[in-house]
DNA sequence: ATGTATGCAAAACATTTGCACCTGG
DNA sequence: CCAGGTGCAAATGTTTTGCATACAT
């Protein structure tokens, strides 16, 4: 099992039952090396194009979906019209998104996590996941 | 200003700068009287069709968007592929959604709200809104 | 060899928009 | 009357899928 911030390897792909193909390896590299941690399928596709790779957009979608199923990446819907993906670093966290420059900050708060479980429990729900995203203006965008 | 759970009226439409037209009134009625509180545009459209109303889907989308801008309804993206709308009852709340039967429970937790502001503040963000949704199995769906 | 993966083009969806016609105040 | 609203059809943008070909093991 993968732990922490180690780079993903061919091994991780095989462990997920996925053949080690060029598109998959390249897409993993993009997710690891891009300057933003949260990328849309289109983002990944463009980066690959600019790097001279010949990988179709459909493949990017298929691979990202497989990676998500394998637990290698997480999918988020900060904006309603498209999803973004980030490498799963093993540590759960939530997000604060700047509504101006789209900067994303990650945070984790034990108290909120606990409270969520208590609340879910109170209503008889067995929680499998949650999505918490704060939207606002970051320091830079407030002048 | 509207307060609490009173039914929305023509007055509310006028106050929002919207003419009181049949589609708008009927759509408000659907939101008020439907058995589920959270409806997609398609849901609203079908209910209108079944009621014999001749209102286009495009109009439903336009009206719901105007209602949202006017603060009469709130839009949520529980699932990535479509939005749902609910009447704004004046009280902020978050949601727990059953991943099996899609039941939605609303809750409000002061501690989580405060904690979110503290965290945002710590990172220099001025929060304008947030989205917190818990996903899991409700009591009924766990047999 | 052979079951998977991929690229491309087309399809599928939710949502938006252009435009000629209708309607509320 | 006339600005604003509506229906319809067409356009949009994202994501998915069918299928013939290419590739990893």
C-alpha cells in the first residue's frame, strides 16, 4: 500500500490492475509535476499536447476515472461545470477556493471531521465520504 | 424582506424585479408543493408537463437561475452531473445525502460554521459561501 | 497470442443562447 | 404600447462511448 508523498510508480499501476502504458505513466507524471495540484481533464490534456505527447482527450478521461477508482487520485467538483483531479496523498483534507483567482488551499480540521460524524450519526447515516469546500477571496485578491 | 417559512408570493417576484408571469408562478408552486424539497430543472419541467402546463425546459432553467440570483432559491451540486434547487427558507443549512435512495437531510451546526470561519481567516480568505455535503447510507438503506 | 488500451469521431447530457412571437403592466 | 418574457431549435461544453487498431505481458 502506498504511503505519504512518495511518487507514484509503475508498481502502483500494476497493483491497481492496470497495464503500464504510456498514456497512464505520462498522465501520472503530469499530476505529479504540474505547478497546480488540481487539474481538469482538459488541463491534463493540454499539458500533454504541449509536451508533444499524442494522447487523446477521451483517454485522459478514461485514465483519470480509472485512477480515481484505484484510489490514486481524487475528483472534486469545485465548479459545477467541470471536475478537477488531484493525486491522493493518503491524507484526507478539504478545500478553500478563491472565487477570483481559483487558488486552492487545502486544510484539515479534526474538530469538523468529528462533528460531521456525530451529526451523521444523529440522523442515522453511515457516512462514506463528504465534500466541504469554502469559497471566498484570498488575501492577494482582496488587494 | 421575506422571513421564515411563509409561502412565496407575487409580491416576492415583483420585489425581485421580475414580472409575475405564468411560468414563474407555476415554478414557484412546484418548488413549494413538490414532495421532495430538492428538485432538478428536469424534475420541475416534468412536474409541469404532467400538470398540463406548457412551459419550456429553457424557461425552467432561466427562471430557476433568476430565482437563485434573487435569493428565492438555492442551487446545489450534490451530484456532479446536474444541479438541484430548493426554496430559500432564510436559514442556512448543509446537507446529508443518501447515496442509495437520494434522500436529503438538512442540518445546521454552529460549531462547524464557526470553525470554518476561523480556518478561512487563518489562511487569509474572506469567505462568501461554503458547500458542505455528507454522503452515506441512511438508516432505511442499511436494512 | 490475446485481452486491454487507445485514438478518433460520434453520442450523450445538462445547460445556455438566438430569435421571432407573445404578454404583463 | 413595448420592454421584458417565452418557446423552440440550435449551440455549447463537458464527459462518455463505439469501434477498429495498437500494444503490454
